């Protein structure tokens, strides 16, 4: 008996069917049977199914004599199922890699609940991906099993059949089947969840829900949308047959009204001549099933007031939205004119020589090089007032105590940026910010570059998708000083940003803590303690970068759970995705669930990557600039370069990291695993490569970079052992040379 029976009804999906079948039959978890139902499809679906069945005995094909529709096709497949759990997969959707293994593990962990609810992502025809907006509901309910009464918010999720696994004996005992017609998921999903004695959730994206360019069948204009009324009649009939569920009637009554009005609100669902009839039928259904004395929410009172009131309100709402759009365009134009005029109005206000403005990672908070410089300024130049620019209010609670801030675009932001003398950032300031004569812009960058940057992207059309390189260079024209940690960075930045700045060989301020913590193994103890990592464990930090050859940037090179297992006892795997992927669907492809189960530690949200590096014993990466920072720790680095040619062709690299590596190089996952099982990751050759790498790329990092920036570039001092730096006040105009040396 297999663990899973996957039922796939097929009708006119020959362009997507192979991908769907491959996503199931190609899973690493093999204990599955597939029951494909050819719903008398007029295209090549039947032949494709027979072709796959001839190759894989786990696939059974049922050819129906006539087209019966999606619900009845599912019904036809259910009696053939022998698995412990039923999954219903639409034939244009796909399972994500590792989905069945994750489901099996979660079912075992929760002792075989009646229903397992898992997450999904919408995948669009143009290549975009968006995770379920209510994914947090699954994260909040990811502990033990529960009933619907204990966690009714599960009903807020999309009422579909394909985001759940159902215990087969539970389905058979309750006699659940699908009705004919549109919206057949509704009278299945509500009864199933209401009847389930134990529900579990899996906070992992297990299914890609394809969004076709023409939409799905429910997006078509048809009278079949009237089926929704009969489907809810079936739901209420189910309640009538089970008095113990009567308490759910008020909720379902409101849900029904909202669902029907949502259909009516879509302009492409019903022919205009049918809209009044649909409203009247909805209103009749709403009246018929209204619980005695139950209040009617404000948004549904229109069902008691009639179609004429509904239509008038809809027309009024459309007029208001149109007027708002026109007003928005007018305000935008006026704001643009005001923005252009503002420098003329404020040019006579003098600069404040003791005001410094800071920003990091597009105004996300007190991080990176700007944060290190800010802290050094509070020590070496306490008279300087430091103000941080934040993107929005969400970042405010994360600020350290006593940090002054302004919100981007606010009146306070305009006041400080109009008068500040010093500007410190690792990302370009907004284009509207004009550089005033006498101001000093210090650009820190975000590490040593391996991949192409700036003007070099002009030869890489894929990598510069959505990047306005000329605008980027115009903003870089405001820089006075470009911080570098090594001669390589100096050469690259001057090539990639052909602008009027001077390279400052200060080192990378954020790396000061790494240099100082190199020999102090207790420096990362706080991170280990927070995540319960034993002090004697070898911590392996895996930090992959994003890919420009894949929309969304995420390419899973291997199963991190496999690496965690292959490392063996006494090791802890810590994974940190590229910051640009922190809020992407990549997090939902198993990483969060593996973290919850203690298989690995997901450190993607850790605000200070320096602390994560200090807590680790070895770095595994591919082409991430993190390796240049990590080299300051003099700890092993392993490169996994299994797609180097594709990465270099799409993004461009300034040198071949496999020819000049910071440690051992793996070309496949098997080679990576062998490096750890054999101990080669930290052998003599690895040490020799690491030493040579650090000599090239950590040349100016000595633990005093932040101090050097403050004292030379902001205070105009000359430090012992450094070539004289021109007085800061005399170097405030763009184009003035600043010459330092190693």
C-alpha cells in the first residue's frame, strides 16, 4: 500500500501535462501511486498518459467514455486509490521538489491526522512567482494537530481541494465526493474541514499553482457561475444533517454572501444581462439561510436592499476610484515640480558641519558598513549628530536604543538631507537628493565584487533586467569617496563606476568585528545560544547567492536536508539565503519547515551577518561576496561551483573563482559531501589557498577601518602609518582626489 495516491484529472492540458507528471513521478520520495483520469480530452492528453504509464508502473490511467467535468473525474479516480493519503492535483499545476518527502515527514510527526494543509505559490505565465498571501496562518498553526474550532483561521485560506492531503479511510468513512458543476471544491472543502477530528499544517510550498494568461475556467464569462448557489445549498444541507455543527452556520452564511458578491464584482464573470438575476438568486439564498437573529455585516446589507442599490453603489465606487487615479497623477506631477524647485528654495540654508546622515541596504536599518562607521563616529566624533534614514515605520522598532531616525520622503528627511554635511550609504541615495557643494558623500559598497557591477552590466542584458545603468551612474556622480578593502576592489569600482570619486583604501568597516574576533571563539556564542547549537558542534554556514539566469533569483543547488544528514553527528548546518530572497517564495520551499524541525538553522532573517559568520567554523558558498569578508576569519571556505559557466555567462565575473579559490572547490554535490567526509575541507591545501586568497582580498582590513573613515574622511586627521589625507573640508567637492595607500 503506497503512502500517497495522487489523483490527476486531465482535460485539454496537453501543453502542461508532462510537467505535471514529471513533478510527481520525479519526486525523491517514491512511495506514491498516480491515478490519471482522462476526462475524454479531445487533445493529446490520453496518449501522453499512456506513454508515461508504459514507462512507470506507478501510474495508472483511466480513460472515461464521456466528459464528466473536474469533480466527477476526481470521483472516478478515488475508488482506484490504495494509498494512505489522497492528493488531488490539477493537471496544469506541479508539485515542488521534495514536496512528498516533506508531507510524509509531517504526517509521521503528527501521527497521521485526518487532513494535512500545506502551502502553495502562484506561478505566472510571464515567469513571476508569488507565495500565498496567507502563509502566516500556516506558520502560526504549525505545532500540534488541532480541530477547526481551535483554529478557525484555517478557513481563511483558499477554499480549494489541491492544497491538502486527506487520509483515505477518513474520506471513505465520511463518504465525501465531488458534485458536478463549477465551484465543486466548496462543498468538498467545508465539510471535510468541519468533520476532521485532527488537522495538521505544513509551512512549506508544496505546489505551484499555475496562473494562465487567459486565467482558469472560473475566469471565463458564463452562466455556469450560477452553480455557486447550488454548491452552497449542498454545504448547508451538510450542516442540516449534522446538528452538532450548527454553530458554524453564521460563519458559512457570511462566507457564502461574500463569495457570491465577489463573483458578481468581477466584470468578466457574468454576461451583463445576467448580473441582476445572479444578485437576486444570491439575495434569496442569503435570506433563506440566515440564522435567526444573526447580524448582517455592513458589506452584505446590500443583499437586503436590492440590485438597484448595489448597482448604484458600484457605479459610485468606480467613479470615486477613477477620480482618485486622476488626482494621484496630478499630485505626482505637482510633487515633481516641487521637488525640482526645492533645491532653489533651500540653497541659501547653510550646511550643518556636525550633521551626518546614514542609510544601509535601501533604508532597512542600522546595518553593514554604515552602521560600523556610525558607531565609530559616536566614539571618535561624539559631536557629530548621526541620523538614520528608514524606509517605513516597520523598521523603527528594530532600531538600537538612542538612534535618531527619519522616514524616507518625510518633511524631517528633507530637512536633514538639505543641511547634512556627511552622507554615508552602501546603496545609492534616491535620485531626487541633490548633492550640495561642500557636502561629503561616502559610499561603502556591499563588499568585494566578484560579479559584474555598474557599467559592466551593459554587456549583460539578463543581469541588468530592471536596472537603469545610466541612472545608477548619475547617482554615483555624487560620491566623493569610495571605500575599498583591496586593490582588486579599487580597480573594479573605478571601472564599473566611471565617476568623479576618489578611492579610499580604508578597508571594510563592517569587517572590523571579524578581524577582532578572528581568534576569539566566544565571539559567536550569542548566536549559538539563541539557536541551541551545542558549543562543541562544527557549524557549517551555507550562504548561496542569487542567480540572474532564473526569474526570482533562487536556484536550489541541492537538498539542504541531505547535506545536514551527510555532515553527520556533531555538525549543525546554518543556511542563509541572499537578502534579496528573504521575502521570496524560496523561503517556503522547505527551509522554514526544516528549521522548525531542527534539521538545520535558517539564519536568513538574522540582521547582522557578521554574528552568523563569527558563530560558524566553515563557509560553504558559490559566488557570494560573503567569502571575501569571511576570509578575514582565517577559517575554511568551500566553493560549490556546479553552475559556474551559466553564472558567468549570465552575470559576468571579474575572475574565475575556481582558478583562484579561497579553499577547496566542488563541482557537484557528491564532491561537496566528499570534501566533508574526507576532511579535505580543512586540509593543508585548503589552508594554503585560504592564506593566498586573504592576502589578495583582505589587504586593507586590519580591524580599524571604521575608525579610519571617521578620523580621515570626516574629521580630516592624519593617522600614524597612513599617507596624508587631505583635509576633509577641502575635499568636499566632487572630483577632489583622495590618495591613500596600503
